[in-house]
C-alpha cells in the first residue's frame, strides 16, 4: 500500500479577499472547515 498524503494550500495574503482562511463561516473559520473535511479522507499524512 502506498502512503497517502492530503495537502491543502492556505494563503492569508489574497488580493480579492485578504485573510479569507481566517474569516468566520458559521462559527468556524474557513480553515477549520477545510481541516475538518480533510480529516474525512483516510490518509497517513495531512499537510498544510
């Protein structure tokens, strides 16, 4: 079995919506929602 890694890119310095990853969306930040979804994928490594 090959090791599976899930990688997400998180940028804070967006020109269209600065700090988007840290904006509140329903009580969690966008980054927290993405991390929660990422953990649903069975992988050996999770990389931000």
